[in-house]
C-alpha cells in the first residue's frame, strides 16, 4: 500500500472517530474535556493495524494530546485529520 493510500485511510479513520465522538457526546454538542481517552479507546486497535504498531491506551492518549498541542501551535486552523495522519506516518510508517 502506498503512503498516499495509507494517509487517506488514516484521515478517514480520524474523521470517523470525530463523527463517532460527536454522536457519543451529542447531548453536550460534542464537548468532552477527556476526549483523548475516548479517542484512544476508539482508535487503538485500528491505528495499530494501519500502522503495524502497538500502542497502550496511555501511550495513545499522550500521543493525541501531543498532536493536538502541535496542531494548535504549528498549524492553527489546519485540517487536523491530515496533520495527525502525516505525523503518524512519519513516526510509524
């Protein structure tokens, strides 16, 4: 599989996670201060398969928090799904 195809799959996975999270927290309009924990649970197995990498729940929570901070600092307003996918491919691809 090409990096471009894997990038697209990762982006789609992050979009799917975002939609599922919003649905899970629809009563609060998607607001969840502990979102990294929810996302890590949703993404862990799927990311492991796509990246051929193993993550513990806490590693993935930390990674998501770090990526969120990076996007806010280095690329505010950027497509976070594409940013996360690119960084994860660089680190684990």
